[in-house]
C-alpha cells in the first residue's frame, strides 16, 4: 500500500508537466504580432521589379527589418485636365510606428519619407528613376525599392544602407470614393515590412 502511494506521488508532477506542455502546443498563434509578421515575411517571394541588385562579387547584407503599423495620409486636389469641382486623392505622407522581431516599438516612420529609431539613427529615402514598384495585392499600396535620399546622410544603424524595401503591405490605398472638396483629407490604415540592406 505504501509503495502504491509513493508511485502516485511521483507520477503527479510528471502528469502536470505533460499537461502544461500539451496546453502550450495547443495555444493559438497570434498572427497579428510584429514578430509573427516579420518571420512570415522571410518566406515571401520578392517580385523582380523590387528585387535587390546582386552586387557581385560580395553581394548585400540585411541590416534591419521592421514591421510598421500606422496610416497613409491623403488630401484632395483638382483633377488634372478636368472641369472645376472634380477632385482626386493625392498622397501626402505616411505616419507609422516601427516594431522589431521582439514586438518592441523601436521607432517611427513619417513624411520624407524617413525612418528613425532615435536622434542618432535615421534615414531619408527617395524613389529610383524610374520608380521600382510592384503590386502583388491590388487592394494594398505597392511594394517598393527605395534608395537613400540625395543630399541627406543616413546615421547610426542606417549609416551604410543602400536599399530600403517596403514589402508585405496591407491596406493604405486612397479611398475609392473621390473627395467632394479641396479641403477633404483621408487617413487609411496600413501595415508593411521595411527591410534595410547595405552593399558588402
């Protein structure tokens, strides 16, 4: 009888551990976290239009990857070549927070466009000529390949960056309904992954 009690006492902790492990495995994966989105983006196929140059013989090296969540801002303007009172949306600027693979907010993204982690870590960008864009999702803003803005100096972690890619975009497109007046504005929620790469 004593032996049976001892065996039961030894098995209870093991049963508890196995139960906890089983529960952990069955927990749902939160696909909305920055960490999940960044990891998932590594499996994406990058369109040729925004692929990085090979840069032989040494290639490129990714310096940082961030998940952005925020808005794309638009304003109304007179539609070119149209009669008075016909308006269209024009892009103004992004406004977003940047998160790293640990789900920590690390910086901001705004008009310029710029990305900043601190006063000592920032970069401004511009389009290539001609622009390098791709639209894998017709309902979202395009994916882009950008370069550091001429006349600006990237600093800190961004100091050697040669390319900025915007991929995995969701949302952010201008409203489908045209503005009714010149004072109209719109902010449209979006998310994206930004990759920062240097030449080796």
